[in-house]
C-alpha cells in the first residue's frame, strides 16, 4: 500500500523546502528582485520538529538577512480576510524584531509574502503588491518600509515565460518546468517525503489544518450573517416605505435575515467554504445559491 505523501503546498513541506538557503535566496530574488547573500532562519526548529502543541503565530518561513526580515507563507485555502492576516503578521514581525528600548527608526525593513493557491482578490492577477499610500496623494510614500505581496498561483499562465511563472505553475498543479529553482524544489520535496518519521509527525499535526479551517469557517459565518443582516435591514426599509407600514420594515428584515441564515447553514453543513466566501461579496453568486437551495 502506498504511503501518503506531502505536496509542496503543505505548510510544513513548504517550510522545509525553504530551509534550503539556495532555494530561499532564489525565491526572494524571483519574487522581490532582491539578491541575498546569507539568510538566518528564525524558525528552523519549528519547521523540522512540527508539534501539535505549538501556539501563537506559526510562521512558515521566518528569516532575516542584514536589516531585512522576511515572512513567507503558503496559503492553500481561501482566506476570507487576508488583509487583516497581513496586518496581524506585520504586528508580530515588528514586535519580534524591535528589541525593548530601541527606537522605531531601528525597525527592520520587512517583507510578508503569501503564496496562494487561490486568487485572494478574484482579479486574476498573478501578483498583488500591497503598499500603504495616502488616499489624497497616491504618489506620496509614507516610507514605513513594510511590504506585502500576495502571489496567485491560479494566474500562473498570465505571466511571461520565466522563473516566477514556473514557480506558480508548480505550486498550482505540480508541473515541473525548465526553471532550476522549481527542479530543486521538487528534489527536496521528494527527499523529504522519504523521511517517514518527519512525514508522520506532519500528518499527526493535522489539528493545525483543522484549526485553520474552523477559524475560516467562523469568520465566513460571521461575515455572511452580517451581510444578511444588512441586506435584511435595507429590504425592510424599502418594504416599509413602499407600504407605509412600520411592521413592513421589521418583517422584511426578519425574512431576509432568516433566508441568509438558512443559506449559511446549508453551505457550512456541506463544507462549501468557497461558495460561502463568494456569497458575502458576489450578489450574482448569492442569488444563484438562493435558487439552488430553493430559498
């Protein structure tokens, strides 16, 4: 009987692959355009010794080079609030890298990269570079020296031939292109899968995946119920105004909220988190789901 294997997109496998300094340097050069001489890993023990009891922020790749710090994350499930997750990891990086008593001008330049197997913003871009800007003067840089990048492996085919295209293609479906980086990654994945003691530890840590899925489900449910409540209130106002009756507002709101709640329950029961995420923001998809469930 064949034994289960871990793909590159498994967070523990991803972390182990990136512990190869040559791979990590090439990844940073490919994604950020930065040539790195030497990398100090700040979470190597966590990657090599996965443990169920781990708590706090679990960073897939946490490394420093000179006055720069890198947090590189594998994101293989849709994240409903990726922007807030960026913010959370940024706060952790800043608190971790600035020693007590030091001034904020000594903060390291930081880079947070999420390598996503799903399109995080549904715009079919392969790279989303998220920088803080002044709304009134977009060209004004606030010089915070923190950089957020989301890579969308689904859009690998929109890129020209090159290392980044090959990297995203491999992330999406395991296709090994001509890139020496991807070939080296695949070699490490194969070798790591032969370390059965480590692989067994990773599978024993399935609770981490379950915790993340449960967290996403809770967030999606709260967002969906909030969306349903807002729509219910709006529908109630419109109905109340049209009929000139105050009870119309309450009745309309209650009906719309109940309808949305039923939809949320159906999607959660069937484990359709992608559809639940779409239902919170895509009116056409939400209408189609209402029709599908007869609501």
